[in-house]
């Protein structure tokens, strides 16, 4: 009986050692993956910082002014171009030309669904089903 107990104890010891080793291996693997992800996230943050710096460099006012002078051929603003809000005419109503054409053809009217037809025939006296 004691030999059987020793064999069971040794088996339990070996299995617990294998389980502890597998847990240690998985933990090491997860830690390595975590470090890789952290490094990748840091590289992305660095790339974003470089892109922001480039954007700020490209949007310098003196650079944009030089490009506007070179390519846009803008004229100086005159006082005749400035108007009061009350001088601007009101916008007219929106015109739906397609909707108007459909209405002219008689297609703009609402259609009856089969449910509407059933309720109309049920309430109308003398109507055929």
C-alpha cells in the first residue's frame, strides 16, 4: 500500500511540476508579446509626433503666404466687396424639380399598401373583398 501511495505522490509531483512549467512558459510568452506591443505602440506614437511636426512645419504662415502669392493670384480686398447682412437677398424656397415632374405625371401621390387596402374594404359597406 505504501508503494502505491509513493507512486501516486510522485505522479502528483511530476504533474504539478509540468503544470507549473507550462504556466511559466505561457507567462513568459505573454510577457514577451506585451513588450512587443508596448514597443510597437511607442513607435506609432513617435511616428505620430513626427507627422505632427511635419504638419506644423508645412503650415507655417510665411510658407503658406508665399505659396498663395505664387499660385492663387489673389487681389487685395476692396471696400466695395464688403456688404451688410441685410443687403444679401433671402434664399428662395428649395425647388424639387424631380418631385414636381413626378407630381405632374400623377406619380407623386401616396400609394396604398396591401394593409391599407384591407382596412378600406373592410370599412366600406358593399365593397367586394
